C-alpha cells in the first residue's frame, strides 16, 4: 500500500487505512526504542510478530514475545522498546477519530524530538 517511512529507531509502513482505523507494520532496530508518547485522538493495539518487545504503558512495563499483544488506551503514556540484538516487528491497529502523525505528544525521546510546550 505504501512505502516504508524511515525513523531513527527503524521504520513503519501503513498497511490499511480506513475511516476510523489504521493498520501499521512497525520495525524496531535492535537495542532501539520509540519516544515516550501519548495520543489525544486514538487508542492502539500491538501484536508482536517477530522478536521480543518491552512495552511501557504509563507506570507499567510488559515483556512480550511472538503472538502476544497489548492494548494502549487513548491518552496513556507509552513506548515500544527492542532490548534485544534481534529485529522487532509489530502490527499496530489504531482506532480513533484522527489517525495521523500529528497526534503525537512526546514526553521523552533519545533522538531529541520531544514536544515543546
């Protein structure tokens, strides 16, 4: 459907976009992590399809392997981490009214992309 969108931590690809939902493939390089972030307009559901992930949601941390999933409620602070030396691939399903890259508030980012107040 679309090409890979490169990021400092890896890349993502939009697989299916419809009104109210978006399906995305997320690739996280070994020993990399996404920013600690939240969204005002969407919730997310992640399924690990390759590798292992450490997921942070608010004050909790979860370790997930292949075929394990987790729900990220709208408004919660969250992060995906690949703490291994192997590639991590997740399938993300976003549900909400606004499904674009503008709906990201970054609290912490090792690549210097924090949202400014």
